[in-house]
């Protein structure tokens, strides 16, 4: 995953990143259980590319559902992978399930 994607290890670190970011945040929620691993690994590259392409327009954060249950509950995430576009601390748009590059670009362009 690109270096532009933050990876908080706990709820407080996620909240810190959110608080330090002026613009929108693309939160990519991933899981480590067998059914989620493959789809999430495939999305790692897609999210990394989006972080590079939208540098300066958003902050990308990869959130491990197990390590950061607070944001999972706060944004109503029920599965992995899920992307949530956060503006002003609130979810502006959510998409569950695996996405390819063009689908993520369309999601971002429609909601930024």
C-alpha cells in the first residue's frame, strides 16, 4: 500500500488523524478473517493508487476493523472491505464490497 495511506493501530490514533486533517478522509475498512482477506488485499493497491491520484484533495486511512472498533461502530460498517468518505467527521458517502480503480474513482468524483 502506498505510503500516503495512514494505518492507525487503535481508535485514538484514528481519531487523531481525523482531527488533524482539514479536508475529506477516505476511510478504507478492511478485515483479517478468511472471507475478507482476498478482497481487502486487492483493494490495498486500489486505495493506494487513489491516495496518490487525489493527494492534496483527501487523506486516505486504512482501518483494521479488529484494531479500531470505534470507527466501525461510528460509521456503521458491517463488512469488509468498505470505504467511507468522511467530511467534517461525518460519513458523506459509503460503499461496501470490493471495488476496482474505476469504481473507486467514480465514487470519489461523485462525492468529493
